[in-house]
């Protein structure tokens, strides 16, 4: 069994789910988690640690840790790896805008 998946945005606009992350409009594949959508769009960090301000994004990817917390549609502390990306969703991270982990 091959565990590798093609990490690219949806191939057609019909299939795309559109969400807004910190004011930036992104597309995701239907059924993709918010965390996967962020990573697919080149965003690797969207929050920082309280003590040292270190960048955080996906770590375990299965809901065990809390490194990927985001605010989803005004609901804080949602694990991005567990929330399915939905059309029109508003996502807010806590990472400083000028240091966002983008590729």
C-alpha cells in the first residue's frame, strides 16, 4: 500500500472548496482537512508557542497533539488536522502576520 498522496490543490474549480485563512483565500480538495489544505497551499505554520514564540503547524496530523490549533468560524482551539475544510469557512491562526510560515 502506498501512503503517499498527491499534495496539490484541486484540478478544477468545480471540485474546489474555498476557505479564507487570515484574510487569504485558499482552495482545498473536498474532504481535505483544514491542516492538509493549509499545507497543500504552502502554509506550514499558523500559530506560535506562548513561551518562546516558536512556529507551529501540523505535527501528528491525527488529533493527538494540539500543535495545529486554529479558530474556525469564530470557534477557537480547533485542531486543523481534524476539521474538514468546508466552502466559505473562515480560519484564523495566531502566528504573527509578518512571520507566517509560507513557502
